[in-house]
C-alpha cells in the first residue's frame, strides 16, 4: 500500500534562524499527499487522506520522474511517520483540505 507525495522544498534555514549545511542529513522528509491508492482509501487502519501533510522516512520512497523538479515520491504507508491535519474552525469559512492547501501556498 502506497501514497504519492509531493515533497516539501528543502530548507536551508530553520524557522529559528539556524543555517543548515548542504550536506546535513535529514532522516525524515515532509510532503503533501497528492494521491492515495485504493487500498489505503478503503482501509480504516491507515488514516491518510488526499492533501494531508505527512512526515515520512525517505529510505524506501521511490522518486517519480514525471516532473523536472523531481519532487514526487511513491511512499509505502509503513514509512509514514506522522500525519499533520488542521481542523477548519467553524468561522473560517474553509470547507475542504484543498482550500487549506491553497491557503498554505499563499503563506
């Protein structure tokens, strides 16, 4: 069972202002789920949905060469370490996770 993930851009500086060297080894990567397999979608044991932001271990991730930036990866569900989800507040007017994704891109 796998998911297709668009990897987040690598940061050279943390939010706290620490500059990371180019050869810094980061054992996990964050990204946004682009698509899920039918098996994952139908299995209640894996609470992963399309547009979720996830933390995954890159060891078994398979890069997909559809785009020149090579940010797409096929990731086994077992390598997903965490799922980050924001519940929309009732007064925000946001109804779907795709709107949250668009809002993240604007920030």
